[in-house]
C-alpha cells in the first residue's frame, strides 16, 4: 500500500492556478497602407539574404559578420544561459534522489557513579541510504508555473537572438551601402575638383591675356577652395563608414573580397511584398519575444497564487545501518524513514500579496510591451511601403534633373568661352550640377536603405537561401527546444 502513496501524490500535482492567457486584439489596422494587390501577395521573410542582396562582396561581408560579430555572439550565449536556467527550474519538478554513506566512530565517557559502573566504550556505526530530501509535491502548480515561466523566457531569449541576427544582416547591408555612397561621393568630389581646377587655370590664363578681370579668378579660386573642403569631408565620411562596417563585421576587412558594385549597379530587391499585419505575429522575432515574455509573466502569476496555499514536501530514505561493516547489508539491519511535511503560510507581513500584485503588474507591462512591438512593426512596414512607392519615381525625376544640369553646364561653358556671358553663370551651373549629382547618389542609397528597412520589418534576414512558405503551427515551439539552429536558417 505504501508503494502507491508516492505515485498518488504526484498525480495530485496536476492542479495549476495560472490564469488563462488571452492575447490582446491587434492594435493596428487589418491592412497596411499602400498594400499589395492579392495577385502580388507574398512573404518577404521567405526571401533569403543572398537573393535580397546580389552583390557578392556584400554577401561575403554578411557571412563574416554572422561568424564574428560580438553582439550576435553575446545573444547566442545569452540563449545558452537562459536555457541552462530553464533546465535548473525544470529539474525542481522531479524528485532528487541521493545516495549517502557514512561511518561514525565515537567514544563515550566512563560513569563511575552508576550502579553498576559504566566503563568507557567505543562505538561504531555504518550506514548506507538512498532517498529523497525535501522534495516539494506540487499540489497547486507553483513549481510547474515557475518551470513554464523559465521555458517561456528561454524561448524569448532565442527569439531575441533571431531578432539580433535580422538586425545584424540589415545593419551590415546598410553600412555597406553607406560605404559605397561615401566612396562614390568622394570620387565625384575628386572629379569635380579636377574640373574646377582646370577652370581656374583657364581663368588665370585669360587674366594674363587681359581677356577677363581679377573677379573671375577670385570666383574660380573660391570655387576650388570650396571643392577642396568638400573633398576632405567626403574622405572623412568614407573612413568613418569603413570603420562602422568593420565594427559590424567583427574582423578586419579582407583584401581578397569580391570587387564592389556601384550604387547604380546594385542588384537589390526593392519591391518586396508586404502581406498582412497578422503575418508579422509569427514572422517578426521581436514580436514573438514580446509574446513569450507575456507568457512568462502570466505563469509568474500562477506561481504567486500558489504561494498562498500549503506547501507539501517529502523526505524519504531507505538503506542499511549496522555497528559493523561486515554485516551492514544483512536483512535485520535494513532501515527506512518516511517524513512528509506540510507548511501553511500564516503571517508574512503582506509579502505574498505584494508578490502577487507585482506579478500582475508585470503581466500588464508585458501586454503593453507586446502591443507596442506590434505597433512599432506596423509603423516600420508602413514606412517601408511609403518609400517603396516613391523612391523609384523620385530617382527618375532626379536623373532627369542631372541631365538638364549637365546640358546647362555645357552651354554655359560654351557661352563663357565665346564671351557671351560672364563667369558667374558658369560657376552657378557647375555648383548646381555638383549638388544635384550628390543628391542623386543620396537618393540611390536611400532607396536601398528603405529596402533594407522593409526587409527587416517583414522579418527577413534569418535565412541564407529562399524558403517556400511553411507556417509554424501555434504551440509547436516547446517541441523545438533542442532543434534551434545557430544561424536561424531552415532547409
């Protein structure tokens, strides 16, 4: 009969005081502004980063960053630490069985006043035991709630690592485009400075031939000085962009990288499908992280509620005890102990109620964080869609403006050489062309930055290669405890 006590007690520990988790309604509209038509619906998260970014040099930099970036490495180590914490908490749900062995030898003092007198004696005691030590029987689900909370925090940390990878891939791409922009702007500044120096040389020769005044020379000298200052600024921006890229990659930039492509030649997918806001709930790791934090906070409420009820612990042992080692394991020396204990909190000074209130407030905070994550994701996608629909037309218009400015410079140069108009008109046309060309480069980089931001906002960047849509059923994360890859990719 005694053998049935422990299984019966363990079976009674299925009770749980954790409240049912009700997720809040999506605090965003059902569709994105400027959403795709049904015929073009898709999921950008299924697009591998090698497809998204076709530049082989950029692909190699992303590979190096995924292998060497310290922030991503810290995120992975944090996942391992939280997983270990979950293992510790989960172990509390199972009885800990210990084996102990002891040997005692003691001498008792003589008692000469006793009748008859008791001489001094030496006693030996040997024992071997196997048993449980203060195992808590989880009648009200306190230990289970703590275990569930630890598991949810493990999942949240893993989603945080995935979010860190998405951010890293996007940051490397954005820093690479910033470096490409800085280099092309430096090259444009160098080319413009060379042209303006030739123009200054022409002004000086015309001055020596008494065909213009010193004002033209002064204007040309000021223009060259301005270009020289701008070139230094572009050189500084290029060095800083490369430093930022080196930090993200996590290692020194290799010299054998593939040749870079210009901004105009970059094979970046800029027309990404957005899908529906509800797709973000299982595509965005930061939203999944906020959701698991909400699950953990809800489980903490169950543990805080269970603390109001009696706590039952069990200590048992089975073994042998004998005054002689030779007969330790004989039948008559068998011993056992069964010591259940129940603890009922009577007065804690309001501590238990405060802990319950704290758990409830943290759950409310987790709900607000979950809703905020959804709203932020919706805003990021909406911003990306706004850029997607306007950057192309803006770049086309800016390209026409560059062509017009180039024609103006050619005509002004011809008119100046023919003496039809003064140098002021030529200088103005040259400055305008330079500014418009720099703005066009900024726009090209802005289009790629917008594409990167939209790709990140839609949950892209976890996979190296394209993946056919394969929605993960809700509630299947617990079975994936041991199957999460370091790079977040699936094949």
